[in-house]
């Protein structure tokens, strides 16, 4: 099963642990990348980015996010005053010097999660609104069969009782719809990595 125990994230020597002690681990998910080696993390990131944003997700996933954004607009959850740099400080403010000086990663208008840092074996992106401050951590780790694989951990700091209720309410949608769709898409991105990465690099140069 792609979903993993919390310890599979917390027991790894990721740099993310150094500045997220006030966050809790919400989810840990694995993505199969057959034949991957220790130096293939940048290739995987490029292939994932080449698959596009929410507009290229399955219709059901797009519909769920559309409903969420409409609710957010109606209830004021996603106002700039509730985001990173306003309601909460960016994790970039916490980074040790060597991580801050490393590449940050590329941001896209279609991706609400914004880059915090990007290293050889891990990267992090963050998002904040009135419900939660969340971090998506991606790590590259050797699996039991010797191949390397992608691990995604979602770290959260809910905004009070309402934030905790919100996270509980959306959990079934994440596990039953969003994460399985993401697994299919990212694992396909690895299989198509040579074509996808070339297309992504070509798009950046235009």
C-alpha cells in the first residue's frame, strides 16, 4: 500500500526535521519508481512538474478542488491576509544558512504550494490559509528492493480547533480520491520521465 507509517518519515535524517518541530505529520505516502538510482531525484521532480497542475488532474479531483476554492472564496479562508508571510511566517525564515543558500525550486501559478527549498535528496513546499499551515515534503530514499523511490510527507499546523476539524473532514477525500489519483499520475510521470522532462525543459526555455 502507498500509505506508510509516520515513523517512515520521522526516522529519516531529513533536514526538514530541523525547523518543523511545531508541525505534526499528517500523511506519509510512497510512489514507486522502478529502476531509480540515488541521483534521480531531480529527474523525478522535473517529470512531476511536466505533468502540469490541477487543470490536468482527473475530473473528480479537479471538481473537489473547485468546490474547496469556492468555499474558501465564500468564507474568506484564502485571503492574502491568511497566507504565508501574513498570518504565518514562511518556513524560509527558519532555514539554516546552507539550506537557505541552496536552490529554492520553481514556483508555478497553477501550484498553490510554494517552494521552500530543494536539495539533492529532498524538497519542501508550503501553503497557509485560515485553516492550516501545511508543508509538502518530498524525499528520495532507497526502498527494500534496492531501487530508490519517492516519499511524500504532509506536515500540518492546524489553525486552532476549526483547523483540526477541517483536516478531519477532508481526510476521507484525501485517502479515497486525491492521493490515489496523485499516485497514478506521479508513477506514470516516472515511467514517462524522459519525454516529460524534455518537454518541461523546452517549456522553461520559451
